[in-house]
C-alpha cells in the first residue's frame, strides 16, 4: 500500500496518531513521539533477544547484587 511506514493522525485534533507499515497494517497508536519511536525501531531492524543464550556468555555484564 505504502512504500514505507507512515504516521497518520487518528483524530481531528492531532493528539492521537497511528503508525502503519508498508502493507497498511496498524503497528501501533499513541502520541506523535510514540509513533516516531516505533518507526525508528522498525527501521533500525532490531532483532529479538536470542532465547538460547545464557547469562554466562556475556562477560561484560555484571549483577547489581551478589547472590
């Protein structure tokens, strides 16, 4: 439908917006800032966390408390 994601006003006051993807499907709604953040995340191509990774594989991450 669109060549790229688009932010459209959802109400006539312009306080609520909707983010639609290239296919015209709604990704999310909220303020303009929320929709811009969602669009940034879509374009950045953020991948989900790997479920199989263990906490030991990240040597540079430390716990806030010692168990």
